[in-house]
């Protein structure tokens, strides 16, 4: 900041770091810190974009500290991954965009988090249009689960992807796939969606 950097752009970078913490989460029960850390950065982004509060810089330091502690917690908690490479199915790099999106949706709804990240990464690496990918991720994030407090994280990651100017912004999309498929679900994770779909004749 002393060098003249825009604080909002610093928050963009912190959000990418928060997304990385989600990507390094392993066991379904270990998402609490990575979820709440990212949720804070998403809320802070809204605050920065809406208000000119004289003390808002203080909240930027809170965000950086929160994500640092979340990363340390995940590092020291059993059954988390750390940094890793996600491997797509054989031949996926040659699939057309439509096939990648169909398979991605299947993995998201089947709660196969590692495969969902790998397919998202493959789609991004192929340079296909981002809009259909974002639509697939958004749809899945509202279909799975029956706890809006958890489901909202998927939409928050997409919201920030649309706003960010950070280097490596694609990490937000990878984290969205990981979180949507990986976070703790309760009961039948598609029951709520089926009920709404039936009631609205979707």
C-alpha cells in the first residue's frame, strides 16, 4: 500500500490465496476454515465496493491474517492435501467443450471433488469460452446440498471471479468446483433441488 497499490486489488490477491486454501482441503469434514475464510473475503469485497469507510483498511489486515491462519490450520489438520496436481481422465484434453461440461456436471453432482477440479482445469487449459463453464458451475452449486450457508460459497466464488483483477483468477473457478463437490452435505444432497424442480415443473 505504501507503494501505491489499490487496496481493493490487494483484496483480489487475498481472495486467490483463500481459494488456494479451499483447493488444499481434503476430507469433507475439513472445509470449515477454508469456507469461512473465503466467505469473509467475499463479504469484504462487497463492503469495499459499496462503502468508503475510513477504517476499511483495517479489515484488509484482518482478511490477510484470517487466510494465513486458515492455511496454517489446514496444513496442520490430518487428511488435507496441501498443494497437489489434479489429473483429468485419459484423453480429456482432446474432448470438445460440450463433452467436458457434461462430464463436469456429472462429477459435481456425484460429489467427486478431485475429478471436478481436474475437468475444470482441463476446460480452462483448452481455452474454451468461460461463460458455459461458469453456468455449469453455478447450476451445480445451487443444486447440491440443503444448507444455503454452504451453498452460497459457490456463488460467492463466481461473483468474485467476475470482479477480480488478480493474477491467476482461474484459481477461483477451480476452488468453486472443489467446494461445490467437496463440502459437507446433509442427507440426500439432491433432495431439495428435486422438490423445487417438481414444484416448478422444471
